[in-house]
């Protein structure tokens, strides 16, 4: 059961081309976002779509796969861990971000 404590699985489409960062020592970091859309009918019977955006980060070999094969609009399945962090802007303002650290990636569609 420990493997299920912090596990996220999503299927969605990339909103933009991934951002690739080459780090010292030769390792890579890939950052991208995917959209997931759910639909339901409201009280009036109208179809309503709800789109959520998710920030994804991938490291190492997974980042290399992202760099070589993923583009805006591609559909992917992502499995990873939910992470929360904070950072400070250039103006000194504290910001908070939630992202998914990608452990596994599966390319879907064409």
C-alpha cells in the first residue's frame, strides 16, 4: 500500500511545446503542462466541459523522451507524484506551485 500514498495518473494533451533545461553535469529537466477535460450535464441538461491544467516535470531519461517526441497538442498518459513547492519572484513575492513529478510517460494517439 505504500506505493499508493502519493500517486497521480493523468491522460491529457500538451498545452505547449515542452521547456527543456540542460543542467550542469549533463542531466535534463523537462517542464510541460497538460489539460484534462471532464464533461457533465448541469441542472438544465446542458453539457458543461471542465478543463483543468496540470504542471508536469520530468528528469533524466524521461526528460530526454519528452524533448525528442512530445509537442503541443500530443496526448500523453502520465504517472507520477504530486509535489508542492514555493519560490520567490524577482520582486520578492512568494509564490506557490503544485506540479506532478513524472515517473512514467506513455505517448498516446497518432
